[in-house]
C-alpha cells in the first residue's frame, strides 16, 4: 500500500506543476500544435511528463491489482494478476515513452 500512497502524493505534486505550467498562457494557446511540440522539446518538462506517466501508470495498475486480488484468492490467480499488472504497466509506459521520444525528436 505504501507504493500506492507514494505514487499518489508524487503524482498530485507533479500534476499540480503541470497545471501551473499550462496556466502561464491562455488555455487555447497552450493547446496549439506548435506549442505542444515545443513542450516536448523542452527537456525538463518532457522528463516531468515521463515521470508523471510512470507514476500514474504504476498507481493505476496497482489500484486495479488490489481490487482484483480482493475479488478472488488463490496462488495461481494472484500470480497471474501480479504479473499481468506488471506487464500492463510496462506496456503502457513503453508506449507513452515512445510517444514522448517521438514528439521530442520531431518525428510525427
């Protein structure tokens, strides 16, 4: 449960920074294509987005794992849920990281 609490607190802090960063300009301007791509080229912000991606993925899949483990018990079931949660987290982070890298490198 400590992982769940830790990822929640860290995610709240980083999402607050993300929202504050968005508030530095008009909302419609912050959503323009050129502005969004410029954010990915700004390395500290791109790294923060990567950390947010990891934190929210771990938090979300850990929460789902806890819910599923409460529904049913059994060694094989628990092992499948644990490995499935890890695999889903890794897959989501890999795909999200790919997107961040492609946008940061100028690939469309």
